[in-house]
C-alpha cells in the first residue's frame, strides 16, 4: 500500500492530506500464498519463480512485466514520472516550492516574519502580507491539484496492471496443477494396464503352457499313493520312474518323485503331512510307592498314521499311597496332539510278577536260538519287566535236550522264576531260516491287512486267509516250523503243522504275541496250534479246519477248547501247566 502526503501553508499552518485510494491486495496475495503452500506440500517444490524459469523460459514476473509494459520497477517508474510531470517526490517538492513561491518551511517563514515585523505569531501580521500569501498559495494549490490528479490516474493504472498480473499468475498456477494431476492420473492408468496385462499373460501361461506333471503334490500320511495325484489332466498318460514301494508314507517328510511322460522324465515333489490328531484309550495303572511309570504304560490302542510320542502333561507325584489322576499327551509327527486321562493307584507292592509263555523249545545246530520270543511277563504294578535267561547248561553244537531258566524282578523287588527245556536238532534238508519265512509272510500281510487295523482285526484276517487259502493234506515236514510255513506259502497245502507254522509266521510278522501249543496225548495223532494275545489275555488260535462243523477256533478260552476236545476224541488235550491260563470270558477287545 502506497500513501503520498503533501503539505501546504497559507498564512497559517495546516496539513492537507491528499485524497488517495488504498489498494490492498491482501485477498489476492493470501489466495496465492495458499496455493503456493498447497503445491509445496503436494508436488514437492517450494519456489514458483524457479519453476517458471524452468518451464516457461523466464525468471521473474517483475522481469516479464518490464519486458511487456516497458518499465522495470515502480520506484524507477515514479522517478520517471517525476521527470515527466515536474516533480520527484513530495518531500523533495516542498523545499523546491518554498524557493519558487518565497518560502522554505512554515516554521522558517514565521521566524522571518517575526524579525521583519517584530512579532512571532501570524495573528499580528499585516493584512497586506496575508493577502499576498493567500494569492500565492492559491496558485500553488491549483498546480498541486493538477499534479495530484495526474499521479493518481497513473497509480490506478499501475494497480490495475498489477491486479491483472496477479490474476494471470493464479490462472497459470491452476493450469499447471491441472496438468500435474493429469500426468499422475495417466501414470496410474498406465501402471494399472501393465498389471492387468501381466496377470493375463500369467493366466494364459498357467492354462496353456504348463507341463502335465504337478511340481508339488501333498498327501496325508498313511494314504495310498496314486499316479493321478501327480497329473494335471486326468487323461494324461504317465508312469513312475521312482520305486514307489520303497517310499514310506508313514512319516512326515518330503520325497523327490520322477515320472515319465511321453518318453520324457519329469520331476515332482511329494510332501507327506499329518494333520489328524492321534487317538488312544486310557489304561488305569498301579505302582509301588516311590516307583516310576512311563507315559505309554497308561495308554493303549494308539491310532495314528505316523509315530506317536507320549508324555505327561504334568509330572505326577507317586510318593504317597492313594489314587493319582494323570494326563498323558500324545503327539504325532505332524505336531497334532491329544490328551488322555488315566488314574494310577499307588500301593505298597508285595506281589511277584508272573512269567507266561514258557514252553518247550526246539533249536537247530548252527542256528541262533530265541529263548524269549514267546515269553511275556505281567505284574500288578510294573510293566515291561526285563526277563533274565539262564541257558548255561545248553550245548548248541550237540543234539539233545537241555534245561533253561527264567527270572523276572518287578520295581518293588519281587521276583518270579520259571523253567523249560530246549531240544537241539540237526538242520533238516532244505532248511528255511526264520528270516526267509517272515519275508514270505510279509508279502501276504500286505494283501490282507491295513495299518489302521487293530491286533484283533489282523488276527482275524490271518485266521481267515490260512483256513481258506491252504488245502489240507495229511503230510508235512515237522522238523522246523520255518519249513512248514514255507510249504504253506509256496505249495498252499499241508497238514495241521503247516497250518500252524504258516499262521505262526503271519502272527509273528504282524507283531501279535503267540505261543506254540502241542497236543500232549499223541497216542492216536499229533496236533499243533497257538495261543495269541491281542491285548486282553491269551486265547487259543487254531487255523486247521475240521469236519463236522463247530470248528471255529478263533480266540477260544481254555474251557471252550477243552470242551470241544472232550467231544472229539481229545483233539486238543494239552498240559495246562506249561501254558498261561486264558481268561474265563470271551475276548472283548476290538
């Protein structure tokens, strides 16, 4: 805002304020300043003057105005106007006017008048002097009014031009901001179109150009592997190069699989996972005061596709007599868990363990002898008791019959003893080793059993296969059960010894505890069968078929087998002192 003031004295001192117009550009400047701040925050620059110089080739609006309108600065223009209209500045004009019209300053004029007329105040001046000054002042006022009018018009023109420049400047900034927004929108649109194009290319490649074999196949542990799991298209033809039979699906892990498609080998990854939690049944236990229990001793019938570890959720305290509740945590290879609650009775144990499965043994010269393969030990408190065998009297290089002794000690120190005999023989011709017989049994078990079967279900499958797949003929080699089993697997025929031996090999390979039972009265005929334990005690197991009906001998009690024997000429008479007794009730385990 510019303000110009002139002062004039005529006989008395007064200030004459020139009428002027104040032009305030606050609104324009404020709006422009706001736009500048917006652009600084939004588009990352701070100086419009610098941007204009880069984008439009000039450096400053003032410079542009000087080129367009012929002047450079208001101050400079004012000085030019002063030359044109006869003045330079109001302040400077007054001393000049004082020289031209006979005074320099009102204060100074008064002092001169006071010296000339002998007084210091205008009230005492002569009337003639006052009249001259009034006439002179009137002429000066007329000239000054003309100068003021010219200057005001010129100033108004300048202000209008400045306002016009400000409006052009604002419009230019709006245009630049609009251009920037359009550039940003264009960049966004181009980026979006590129992303869509990439997605389309990827989808087309995925659908039309991928190979027929999946790069990764995930299966659940315990399932059977099918080549269709590896094919992208159901009608594609492929075959395994990798021997799938050697890949175990019972453990979590990753395997590399090679397949052949159109005479080309393709690779795939087989990922075996376990996402199903294990299941088990609780078994209440009993323990001596201060004794220790393994978590697995309190669970049974564990079902899971992978190996399961058992642990205590919280370590139990067995230091005092009483009943203790225990939580057993089952964790499989996939990290899935399950809890089973069991109760443990803590007592002062004075009861000795019981040794079962002690029966006469047969061995061959030069062959290893398993003294404990059929031995089991039970105890009211301690499980998995180790049995000590004393075979110091046995000469494995000489034929004959020798004594064998067994000793079992429970956690409380209670002891149990048992004894039997072993007969050492020379190897028969074409002797089959136990390993060979069990390998043959394993091939059959793969056909008739599954991994999720219980021991009792497996025993039933073995019983049915042996009775239906082997024909009865009254001849066999009875010197070795392994030879008898081999005859059953290869010839599919034989007498009761072949039936017994074949079932023995299958039971052993299926990890079902079994004992050899031999008929005690052989005056008329001999006979062989087994005792098996599927989790709830020993039961008779005879796979040899008989005529006349009523010959189902799957898991029979002592009372049931002896009743049949009595009605059929002592067919199953045996020395009960050599074998563990069976339960009095039928098996209830699943």
